[in-house]
C-alpha cells in the first residue's frame, strides 16, 4: 500500500500529509494511566487469564529456533501496518501448523489452546515499538506480552515461561512481541488516497464541505504496548427522532476517500474532509433545528466504530454543557463578506448509541470540539478547542468550510 500517501492527523481532520508513521513516544509518566490493574469483572478476569496463557505458551514455543524463524518470516512479510499478524488466523494457517507447534513445545493439548484462543477477543501479534522490530534478529532474546486494557502494566513472558510485569510508562530494552486486541481490519486494508497531495499531484476536485486543516493534541493517548495511535474524528448527530447521538461520518486511517488520514505526531497540517456539504444538507433536511457534534477519539478496538461506556459519555457531555451552555455543537452557515463558515451551535443530545463490551478495550475519549470564542481559549492558527473529560483541554484544531 502506498504508505507515503496523503494522510492527516488524528482528531478532527485529515486528508494528507505525506510521510510514514513516526515511532510511538513513551507516555509521559506524569500523565500516563495508572500501572496497576483495576478491579475486574469475572468476564474480564477470564479474558486476562486466557490471554496470559496464550502469551506464555507462545513465549515457550519461541524457544524453538525453527518456530522463531517461521514467526519472524511471517511478521517481516506482513503487508499490514506495523507488520501485524492476526493471531488466531496465524494459529490455523497451513492446516494448523502453528497450533500444533505451540501444543508440542508447550506440552499443552491443542484443544486447550484452541479453547483459550476461541474465547478470547480477536487478537493481533506484532512488535509495537519500531526499535524492537528493527532490533529483533530472530534470536531468543525477546518477551511476549499482553495487557487487558490500554495503559495497564503489561504482563510478559520470556522463552523459559518466566512471568514479569513490565512498566506501563515505557518499554524495556528487550524486544517485546505483543499479543493484543485487534485494531486493524485484516480483511480491508486502509484505502489509498483518492488523489495525490504532494509534489506532482493533482486529481479530481475534492467535494465542498467541512474540513480540518490543522490540529494539535497534548498527548498521543496510547500506551506503548498498543503501538502507534489511531486517531479518529466523528461527526455525531441526532439518531432518528430520539434523544440519542449517532456517528454520521468518521475520518481516520481506515476511512475511505477524502475522509482518510493517518496522524503521525501531535501536530499536523493538511486538509481532510470531515463532512461533505451534501451530507450536511441531508442531515439538516432530516433533522431540522438539530446541530452536530465533532468528537475526537483514539481508537482502541475496531476502526471507525465507537466503543465507549454510555454513562461515561453522558457524564462527559453534561460537564461540558454546564461549562458552555448550549454551545458545544456546530453548524454551517453563511456570513456576509466571508461566505460559508462553521460556527458554534446548540447540540441537545447527550446519549451515545455505541456498541461496547466490557471485555473489549474502550476507545480513548480525546474530546468534543468547541469554538474558541465559547471557551475563551485561543491558539494562533486554530479556531476550535478540543475539550475532554472534566473540561480538560486536550488539543485544538482549525475547521473551515471549503
């Protein structure tokens, strides 16, 4: 896939800023999530145990030089971003060859391993730290790690099966092979950009609509075991005639066409479509007097599919509404002498219609974009502030109608 295609930052914008994804930075220890695991439900505990057993067996199997060589070969050959491999599919490839090897070397029955793999969420396997990926030469000096939730201290095993708890804040010097919930669509790779933005570019004229042209985030909202961040911007609007919100459009790495962007670091400039004028007109026609919200997420489970606890979201919106009454949404309008603009507006709905299982990882809520004149916070070159939970400022973006 053309990795140097036009891509964009992760929040509320994105179309293209040619360049490969940078290495993930280690979270700042002052803002990193707590390392210790929180209280877990029986379902969570079962998932944690299954994943740890799979990680330990895999680490034991990697003591075998032939198995290591096979794993390295398949990781190196993976065309997926960060050279990821779908773990459960890997076990079943070539008639279950890897599964048999795991059973033989770990001395556990195949049926037991299959049971753990089957009742776990879909998993992917890769080196989340680029330096580790470059450093590992196929030798036995590596760890296999997993964690139930993003930001939690990973549990790792060496090739002798010895267990250790790693730092949640930064990776160790030893290469770490992660077995983590799937963030990648292995059946539909990220689409190529519909036109070139770089030197010698050209192509069809982008549609009119709401664009993001610059963004800044205060952190990457991703633990080191999860690899590079996957930022998404969602346009939320009224669901039917209810008091709930639904995502009408997602812009992100796996979004198609002009909505595709791939944030490399905390600062980005470019042009990414968030909502076309046709979509805006259709929404206003179906939902008179209802405006939209612009929500920024760091995706942890399923591209362009919001996974979030509804109570958490409602509390977040309630605090925001109390801070900036009736002005936390947006709408497009026409201003004399300026033309089409996007400006602050009332947004009523507080309930999010989103699928969320407590066995999966919640997406990281970056925030709701609020126009800077409402928040009273201004940053040169930007016009909307991204407000997170407890009304924290998590970034700022530039929105414009084109």
